[in-house]
């Protein structure tokens, strides 16, 4: 009999109390409210784990780095348990033919019922020869593996959009996943890399509810990409007051004024950085003194200098959703903050049980 998520968690020594806390905080982090906590618990107690094959194309592995270097090890344990991460050539112990055999096993045993998570993208030039996986072009492996999948996760801006390896003139023809796989549901989780808790939140949602969360027009989950960096930035008051850093390390910069004039792309970027922050909620790029470069937006790498100010944007100061300027998405911020609470609570639970 296939193990459920809950079986695995118990086997790993996670108490029922911690499990229920995880379910309740996960519901909050996803903006679903407390009534969804029992549904999450029920799904985790009764559903068999969903196998995930995690493939790597042209990329730098920063998405894996973000995921596995989460400041909250228990969250990682929980999610890895939920994932049944059967194949990840970066994380798995097996190598060579043994490793490749696992893909075939998952494909035949779970046909139509596994998830493919893709980090990086396939280069199409010269028959895909710029990225070789197990002796074959990555493009071939990707298409074959996705053929029996029920859904695809495009991790990071490389898989979602192409990113720097697709920068003009793109000599390898690096191409995002949705342009080579068109017959499967695809969720994009862009960023360079995405925030660890965004990655775990997306997986928790898909595995719990057996469907993709609500997506914006670009295919990103609204719960994490529904709001502009600019709208939750703690420097926003300075923006509204017309207080700007003019050059790096001037007096205004040292006072923490808005970084718009030194190139911050927060007003045109949709991501959870300003509400959820990074490294367990400790800080984020703007808090460290650098403007947002817009890494979760398509084409950010080819849009000129990161240090030139944005020009020609409508509705500049108005709170906005990605789909419709002027329509903020209720619950998103509360969700993002609550995700931080999830991982913090899990860390505490783990420490108590250790
Ligand atoms: S322009 Fe950048 S630094 Fe200024 S308020 Fe917006 S996001 Fe924050
Ligand atoms: S602040 Fe902007 S550039 Fe930095 S990680 Fe977030 S979205 Fe990407």
C-alpha cells in the first residue's frame, strides 16, 4: 500500500500536534482561512504521496539552493516527505544508469499521476546539443518525461521565461518550458531564485488539493505573485513623500529613502519579497540597500540597466494586481506573512520535539 503524507511525517517523528499546527498555518499562509485546515489534514492523512521528478536544464541551480537552504529545516523535511522526490539529479544519492532508471520506473508506475518540476530550460539550437542529460539532449528527456505527467512546475525565471541564458542574442535558443510543452497544466514560479517558502507553499497547495492554485495571466500563483513589491515596500512612505536616494551612498540613501531613482523595479514587479521577505523573514534586497531588479518578471534581463529608473509606467502610485491595475488581491499579504509564521512555528515545534 502506498504511504500517505501523514504516514511519512509520523515515521519521521513529527508529532500529531505539530502536524495539525502545520495544517492550520499552511491554510493561513495560502490565504484560505482556518476552515480549510481540516481539509488539508484530511488530504494529508488519506492521500498517497505524489511522486515528483525534478529535472534540471540550462540553469545555475539557484532554485535548488533556495529550496534546500531554507532557514526552516522542518518545512523542508515536511515538503520533501510530501513530495516523494523520486528523482532529482542534484539531490539524489544515485547516479548514472541507476538514476536514469528511476525516471522510467516513475513514468511506468505512476503514468498520468506524477508531477514534473523543472529548473532551467532546454536550448533548442543545434538539436539541443547545448544541454545534455544522461547522454541525450535535455529537450528529448523533458518531452518524454512530461508526456505522462499530470502537471508541470516551472521553477524560477529560467523555466518560466528563459532568463539570462535566453538574453539577446540567445545563441543556444534557450526556451521556456511552456513553449515546448503545450498539452499539460503548467504553473510558473518565477524569481531568480523564487523564495523558498513560496516554493514550499506552491507544492503544499498542489499536493493537498490536487489542483493548481489560481493563476494570474502569466501563469503565476496569485497567492504569492498577486501584489507589487512597491505596494508593500517599507520605503513606500518615502516614495509617496518624494524622498529619493539620488546616487548610491548619498545622505538620502543612508537615511533609507526610496530607491526608485537609482533603478528600483519594485513598481513593476509582482512577487512576495516585500511582504514575506527572505531567509526566514530576516530581510530582502531593498532592505539590504539595493533596488529590486524585477527578477520575477518576463524579460527583466533584457530591459536595460538595473540602475536606470523606470519610465512610462501608468498608475504608478496605485496599488495593483498583476491582472488589473487598481485591483489589489485581498488576503495575499496576510497569507505571505502567515507563511513566515508557518515556518517559524514549525522550527519551534521541531526544536521542542528534538
Ligand atoms: S520604488 Fe522600490 S524602494 Fe521605492 S517604494 Fe517602490 S519598491 Fe520600495
Ligand atoms: S526584490 Fe525584486 S529582484 Fe529581488 S528577489 Fe524580489 S522580485 Fe527579485
